[in-house]
C-alpha cells in the first residue's frame, strides 16, 4: 500500500495530538501528580505545552487553506516559539542566576518546602535559616484563621524593635512565636502583663531543640535575663532534632540540579498554587453548649515516641542539659514547659469516624503513657534538677470548661487564645509558688 505525503502528514498530526493528549488529557482521567489540583506532574506541563503548540501549528499547516497555510503556520510558530523561549530563558535565568540553583548551598534543605521561602527568611550557616528583620504583615493565615498583625524586630523575632533588656527570655518553636494569634494574645506577652516582668519572644517556627539552644547562646543571654522559659512541643520536636542532627552530620548532601531548579522556578511556584491543600477531613466535636463544630486533627499520639526517635531524644536531652548548665553558670533560672498535641486535650469531645480512626490517633484509647515524650522529659528534668511544667492537665481543665478556643479548630496545629492564656496562667502560678523569690533584679 502506498501512502502519499498528505497521508503521512495526517499520521504525524495524529501522533502529535496523541502525545499532547497524553500530557494534558491523560492526567484528568488518571491523576499522576500534585499540580492542577492533584492531576499533573511538572513534566506534563513542561513537555505538554510545546507539544500542544506544535500540534496546533501542524494542524493549520495540513488542514488550512492552501493559499495561506504556510504563512499562517510560520506566523503562529514564530509567536509560540518566541513566547516559550522567552518564558523558558527568563525562568531558567531566575532559578539559576538569581536564586542560585546552579550552585548548591549548605542551607538548601531548609528552603526546600513551601513554608520557608526567601520572601521572609534568610539562610544561616549555623541555624539553617533566620527570619528577616523588620517584617510587617497583616491578614489571615487561612479563611478560618484569626486576623493577626505579625512583625519582627531587628533580630527577626516577634517583638517590637529596640528591646535591649528583659527579665524573662522565651525560646521555643512556632508555639512560642505564635504567628496564628495576635501578639498580645501570645503566652509570652500575657505572662509579661500578668507578672509585671519584661519579656522577649525568641521563638521561631520550624526550629528544633538544637536551634533553640543556639538562639539562647546567640541572642538570649544578651538580654541579661533572670529566667529562661524553654518551650518543647510534643508533636515534632523529636523529628526536628533528628533532622537537624542529620543536616549537621551531612552538610554537603544536595539535591540534583533538576530538583534544585524545580524548587526555585517561578513557573513551578505558580503551579504550586494549584496543589490541593489536603489536611484531611475534619472531625466533629461538641462545645460546652452542645453545639456541633468542626475540628481538624493533626499529630496522632505516640505513647512510645522517645523509643521510636532515639536520635531525636538523645539530642533533645543533650541540648537541654547544655542549656541548663549555661544558665546555671550565669545565675539564670531555666524552666522547661511542655505543650501536648491537640488530640490529647480535645479527644473527649471528638466524634471519631470509627474505632479504627480513634485507634489511629489514640492507640489503645490511651491519652497518657509513662514512656511518652512528656513523661520522659519530666523524668529527665527532675534528674537534672531543672524545673519542668507539663501543660497537658491545665489545658484539659480549660477544655472541660470551654473547648472552643484552646487549640485552633481549623487546619492550624497551634494553641488558640484560651490555650495561650492557660500557659501564661500556669507560668504565673509557678513563679509565685516556686520561683517568686528568684525574681529580683541583681
């Protein structure tokens, strides 16, 4: 059988459209990536776009009017080519030249995700990253979140500028930084107001215990404090400690050049907006008035977490002991406070989907264990001679009175305004009962 040139042209055109359909239509029926609300891979967009342009040009050339098809095809091809080349050159230039994707940096790991970006953070060889100083932002972190004003001081922490001395220094992670509530609603500021002591907030989200010790060394003692309050979070501090230890042990491990480009590409960042925000379906819970509300859960309870995270636990104990010795040598009191995960406080009010769902979040139905993170930290602190406050009981008491604003009920992990008030109150009671005599200026 003899196939003429036109016949071969239709065969080639069909193959082009099939290739374009593979990248653009195939994922709609069989999702295979994160982009496009859970349908496309980045390669689908990068290869599918030029294939679609070529298929369109080929269609005009073959099916268009004979007198005009050559001119129309070349005009359309020139437009497509110039646009695609311009966009590609600009994007590659931004990623490789401006963002430095070509040369890997020691701090790349900290900027790999969406949470830490060059917009509000700077690389730091010792800490991984720091917040930019002088930030100012107003708005909501999500549609259901509270309206907040967020600012950073000259050191990149959530304080007004110009603080040079503080009676109490707070260090910790995002629970101390508390970016989801107003500054005046944080337990740092509430404690300062109630105790009449001057305070400074050195908390920073995405930090683990080792970084918090570095913050104490680098910034904390500059304020000549009488007390350092070190906040520990049950949910991710041990994994954060393990990750930081791995980063320090392997500082020269880097992503491939293609992955570094992807993480810095403007096109990829734009497409990232189409990644579905999947935090899992909310559960229902009842407030004190019997009204049914939604509650997003996050971390499941791990009764033997220290045993499962031996590196993280070893690192956490090491840095806390080091911080305790440092404070002792300077005549500063150290207090460790422990914040539990949401489900351990809110579980009595939650309607779990079924028994398996409950067992996932609370293995064996337990809310407490003698070998969990909080219990092990309490034992370690006692052996060390360092004061330790577990906030679990106090938060549960508040939830029994009113459970609506203890933790954020939306897709935020953190304490809400009532939770912060509880922590501040427990700190004030401890100060009056056990630490009050230590708080007079030298």
